[in-house]
C-alpha cells in the first residue's frame, strides 16, 4: 500500500507576512475559544512573512532600544515544540552565562521570554541564525513588549493565548493517538480522554472539535491511512464528513460501536454525498451500530448488507473484518489506480492447495493432522496425550451467510445449521461483548480442553478426500518461550455432524511444540504437543477456492492485462463458473466494468452456450 504525502508542511512556511499569526490560517482553533488575531509580529509565522538577513541586526537592535537596566522581552522564532530545558541549557552555553529565561509565553510559532538585562538580550541577538534541533533561531528585542494575560488589550489579549492552549492540548492528544509510523490515527472514545475533558468540549456535540483535530492531524501527520472512530456514540457522521478532504489516501476506517441507525449516514463520506469521497477505502468496520445489526437480521441480511455498503464504497475488500469481493479498484484523488504496479503480467498466478515451509514441516503437519482428526472423530479422550498440560483452546462461531456464488446455489450452504452447541462456548469477539464471558470462554488446561471438546457434537472429517482440506505450516520460534522449535499449522476444511448430517466449514490453527522425552505424547509416538488450539466454524462454503491451478480452470495466460483486470477476471470466473475464454469475453463486452458484468450476468446466463462453462 502506497502512503502518499499530500503536501502539508506541518506548520512551516505558513506565515502571512503582515500579521502572520497562524490562527488566521486555522480559523478552526479560533472558533474553539479565541478570536482571530489580526496583529502579531511583522515577521509572520514560522518560515513566512518578511525575513531578516543573518548579516544584519534584526529590528529592535541597539539603535532602537530603551534603557539598559531591568527585564527585557525577547521574541524567539524557531523553537516551538522543542524541549524548554534543552533550550535553556543551549542558550546558557552559547551566551557563556545563565540567561535566566522567565515569563515564557507563545503566540503562534513565536516564543516570548523575559531576560534579566539588556546586556543578555544583546547577546541573544548575536545568536540569530544559529540552529537548534535543526531549526534556525531568530531573536528580536521587543521595544514595545507584547502583553499576555487577562489584562492585555486587543491583539495581545487572552483570547489568542487561550487559542494557543487549545492547539497545544490537541497536539498532545494526537501524540498519544498516532502510531510510531504516523499512519494510524486512533480517535476512539474521545469523550473519555482526559485532554478532551480538560477542554470542556463534548466531541459528540461540537463538530468544530472534530474538525480541529482533523486539521491538526493533517498538518502534523501526512501519511495517515487508518482512522479509528469507534466508541464515540455518534448517531451522525456529519462531524467527520471531511475525512476524504483531510485524508485522501484513507484505506481503513472503523466506525464500530457507535449509534448509526441508518446506512444513509455513510453518504457524506462517499460519492453519493461528498465532493471528496473515500475513493481508496479498502476496509470498513460498522459492526456494533444499530444500522448494521438491523441489516443482518433481515432475510439474507448478510448479502443485502454488503450490497448496500458497496453501493457507497465499491472498493472495500473487508467489511466488519470479513472479506468481500470489491466491485472496483481503488482510485486516487488524481484519478489513477493506487495499485503498486501497473506492469502487465501473465495470467493466471499459480494456485497451490497447501503451503509448508519445507519438507520436514510438511511431513510433520500431514502426520499430525491425520492423527489428530482420526482421534477427534473416533476417540476424543485419546487426545489428552497430545495436548500440553497448559494448553489453551478457543472456539469462534461465524453465523453469517457466505456470499460467494457457490454458496448461493449450494444446498448445503443454504441449509439451516443449528450452532447452539457451539455458541455456548463461542468466543467470537465481534459478538461477545461481555468481558466476563470473553475470559471464561477461553479454555485453559489439558483436562478442561478435553472436557470442552468432548461436549461438542460428534463429527466425521472426510480424510480420504484430501482436496477438501488445505493447510499452511511453518516454524515459529518464540523468544522467551520455554519450548523452542515451535510450529504453526493452520488447516481449512469441512466436517459432517454425525447426528444432524449438517456439513460445516472450519478453520483450525494449532501451535505445536516438540514433545519432551518421557511425556505422554512421546510415549504414543507423537513428535509434538498442542499448546494452542483455535477453532472457527461457519456455514459450508466449499473447497474450490484452494484447488490447485491444474484442477481449477483459470483464465489462460493473456498478455497486457493489468493487475486490476487479472483480479477482476479471477473474481468473475469464481463467481460465475465460466471458463477463462468466456470470462474475458464477458468483461470485454462490458468494458471491464466488473460490477456491470456481475449485475447483468443472471439475465444473460440462460443465453450462454454450454461451452461457456466447460
């Protein structure tokens, strides 16, 4: 994913020349509590306005000063945001004696200080042009001192100082909520943040506050691609309607656990209602909102929910942490594809059913899985020997309807499945909100694990048909773990419930450690023990997605297809069942408009020859 800067200078070079107070360029902060300041230094903001030559004494030099005794006010430009203690030590060293800065105040990017005498002030003037933390410092002696505090009139009044305080607090807020890479902004649960509380502002009611935070984040962090707005109690998205303007390359957005009751609220972030929509959005989280909950309760709610969201954001490939097929490729603000490469490649890319780091790991995984599922189907009590004494087991049930073309037409996928026996201990964190249940649904210890799986319905895994399973296996040495040489095996497959006959798809991830000599596992010939077992169950969704290229027909090699076209061809073939030749014909006839091809396909399917599906 390419994180592009969008030209913000972080506050530099934004001075106005005449009266360069930076609040004039950021009226948001003035609206939060300070009037626009029309005054300020003639030198403008940091990097802006009229600049003094380093060879000349700045305005306020010896020829313009008053008496030489008593405190003197000096302005310093270029030290905003730098450690005050380091600045004091730096100036003391350069002047050769204690400077004794006092009465420190800020106006925009300018620091105003008092020094004990004109003699020290003159020494500071000589330092103009010196660099501190990479920034050039400029000093001026203020012949007409700038006043701060409640008694200060006009342009030097308390309003501007209060506005600086607001900005400083929001900067501190962002510093705690942006990741070290500067790409992820966490604005969840703002009302509970002590900094927000100190401002006396309600983020749910004050759209100016959201806007102020977004403006600052845009200036300070130019690579934001992820924004988390969860748990803010928002019933309307109007306060954040400008997300696309501030973060044009936003890829991931969480609106989890808010109060959004109508999916039409999303319009203000999409092309349906925004001049700058989120055109590169690839992941959206809406779960925990009344709107998404209501949609999922409707008949075939999963499919209609995805449809309504993708009408607004056709580029998303993940919705509520579940994969969906995007309708279109992300397009940047400049109207170009955001794919990392547009170099034509041959189609198809090879598909492998399983992956193993090497032959040894492959043999370990195959032997382990055959032995495990054999015991799981026939004698679950016998599994006690291969679970570690401190093993951990968790189960997650996904009850949503699969949305693939296969699932829409497959009777096993459409069959109602009773997951009651599993939901009892399900630890689906998107559904289970109780911290107590989350903790107690985690099964810890060999005896507890065997007891838990013994209570699950009896199963039959089709071990004789290897194409119905796919696994990935790799080594995973864990620093600080007592048992080294660990391995991870992730298997995807299906089983049949013996009593009900229901066909269920599953994913299961095992963390394996070497069996110690003399252990029960070693005694029965197992080379490993299970330290962690995570089982996910869902409605049946077939096994065709992992069949190797030689078994699953794929579009034949075609030159000069972009990566976007390759992905569209692969997705359309999977959804429709057409062969490679007719898949490409279909896309070409609709001008490579994937959504139009998918919309029109049901109407034209009956007119296609049988060879289109061979």
